[in-house]
């Protein structure tokens, strides 16, 4: 049966080949949140291997055909994986709805180019037997790394996330990070394809899936051991309150809603959450989400006075807010920073972090002046775009260890936003506004990727999202408490203690880069020898 299916896939051509690749890319999305049916990847990547096998009849020994096949696979994968971006263009449909096809179809089509390049590279170095599986894993990991770095990068739904749904398997990220997990994921999930090889005897056919099973078992065993040896602990004397206001997007960007927005934050912040709590008096650190206010906070003294009146002595507020940039020659302020403020109980601003990694087309436009001259604007409608911060940095805060602030999608970039050395933080804080993306898979995937950053670094994660999903995650990725998507509420929680620094926190991606170089080097030699 397996041989018949493999032969059908290998011999498919034209539209049938494209349709199979496209369908496999779609199916692969079930491995990600909120579904997390990761075994479907065994089907998708095994079929992809057979499609590459069948590309040998094309030009350049099938490299171009394989690249096109990889693009169709990537297009299906990204089309379903990124559809939620379209919600953002419907928030102000009168202005942006016409761009919906560009966002929903154009972005996946562009991101699929990386996967096409990865498959083409694999086909260029393709050999017989099980080694071609390792070649594919290295080639696709390299192309996924490029997707995560070129043109500001967008590593959303990298293949390695398929192995991070089960918490024991996810612990591998502490050793090798996202790109190491991507290499393992492709190698493991593609391994059953070898079972259909007619030119290999039965015993040898099982070597690749056998090794893949052993690696999977070892990964799960390591994860289970790490989880058993590292119970969740908390920093003494800290009680966090995370506010999830679930404000409509129209209110978040309307100055006319200033009074109602502040009233909602005050009411939620002072809400008693149980019979043992008495409102904000029990809270040491209050946390509000990204861009909490529809105004420049430092230019609204009454808003700062409201905050001072709300906070008891000893309570500190951490909040997202837009910080005003320098005025233009006419004295007008049109641009600003997407910032994180630490404010004490008398309304004094203690520290500020400005978001470094801005969202293209959301917070700024590439070639800003030229595209604005054509009448285009980014989703936030800030003339000239937001101003990026100068560097990632930790923030000090009274009564708690220092933290690394990561705004919105800054959290999806492995190793990027966590300062090293003496400035290394004790916890990660992710302030975001996923209200742009409605009730979709996007917020679930965003939380999944944030959780993996915690595991990679061995640092707890505190997450405040306007519409959800707000959560507190310990340094091994255990979600201790959370609020559902599209609900209003507050989370009261302690601050988890950090774990010991991980191997990944020391090495970053260097050891994975070495593995990829060795594998691709061996593949090149084998290809030249015709093995």
C-alpha cells in the first residue's frame, strides 16, 4: 500500500504535483497551535520527499521542478498559517480592505519562496537512501533561518514549532533553540519516506525511521527528566496583576475614548479576584498591555495623576504606551515610539524601553516617504511611521528582578531580544495587542512562540495582551495561569523564578550552524561521488 502511494506521488506531474504539494502544506498546519496534532507532519514531509524524488525528470536534474514543488508546499503552509493577518486589514475596512488579498495571498506567496529555495537546494544535493532525509532537513532549516532574518525577518510558524506542542518534547529548545528543533523536526517527520524505497533491503529501510524514533524518545526522555528535576518556584514577595481589557480597536486609537479607556483600566486594576483578595491593595506589580492609551501618556498629566491615584504606596505599574517623538519645525508631533513604561505610585516614570523590531506595514512602511507619497499608510496610520528604539535592554523595577521587555512580535525572534552577560534579565515581559487579529489561530500561535522563548532562555514569561491570550509561563514552558482569548479580566499570579542558564542561552545558534554546514558539506561530497 505504501509503495503504491509513493509511486503515485513520485510519478505525479503538472497540476497534480502542485495540488499534492499544496495540500501537504495545508495539512502540516494541524501540527501547530491551537490544534497541535503534530503527527500529521509524518504524512506531509514523507510526501514531500517523494515529490522531490519524482522531480528528477525536470531540467537541471529536477532542481527547478523541486523548487516549484517546494513553493507550492510552502504556499499551502503559509496561506493557512498566516490567514489571520487579514483580520488587521478589516479593523478599518474603509481604508485597508482593498489590501486584503495582498496580505492574505501575497505574503504567503512571498514567504513560500524560502521553502522553494530550501527544497531546490535539497534536490541539488539529492542522493539515494536515507541520507537524502538529512539533506532535506539541513536545506529546509537553512531556508527557514533565512526567512527568519532577511528583510527584517518573519520566522512565524517555523517547522520546529511542530515539536514544541508536547511540553517534554519542547524542552529540546533549551539545548538547540528553534533552528535546531526545525532540523530535528524535518529529519524525524520525513524519515518514513524511506520505507517506500524499493532499492533498499527491508532491514535497511527501517534504519531511518528507527533512528528518528530513538531521537524522538530521547528528546521526550530528556524533557520529562528536566521537568521532573525543575519544579516551578516563585520569587518571594511579588504579586503580579495582569490586566486584559479586551478594548475594541476603535477605542484603542481614538482620543475621544480617553475617559472610557482610563475608567476601564482603573476598574479592572482594582477588581477583587477572589474571597482572599481586596483589590489592588494586594498587588505589588500591575501590568497593562501594549499601547494601552489612545494618547501620548507623558503629554496627559491628568492620566498620570489617575495612575498615581490608583496605585497604592509600593505598587508599580508596567504599561505599554506610545511615547512622543521630537516635534517638527511647526511644533507638531506626528511620530512616536512604541514603548514600555515603568511608573511608581506617585506617577513618576522610572524607566522607558522603546520597541526595536518594528512591524513592517503595521508600524512603518518600507521606503516610507515614497509609499506615503503614493497615498499608502501603515495600519497604525502614524504619519512617517513609528521610530525604532536604539537597542534591546533590560529594565530595572522596584521590588522585583530586572526584566527584558519585548513588545508584540519581538518575542518571536529567537535569541534576539535577551541581552547577554551582566545585563541578562531574570524574566521576560511580552506586552502585545493581538486584538488586531480577532478570534483566529494567530494569538494562539503567538503565545506558543513566546512560550518557546521562555524554554530557550530558561526564563519565566509574563504576557499581557489586550484581547488575550494573557498568561504566566514558568522557565520550562509550563503555563501556570492564563485568560482566554477575547475576554475581559485580570490575572493574579506570583513571578516564577528563573531556571539555570540553558545551553542555548550560552551558544545561541552557533552549534546548529556548524551541524548544517557539516551536513551540507557531506551531502555535496556524496552528490559528487554519485552515492
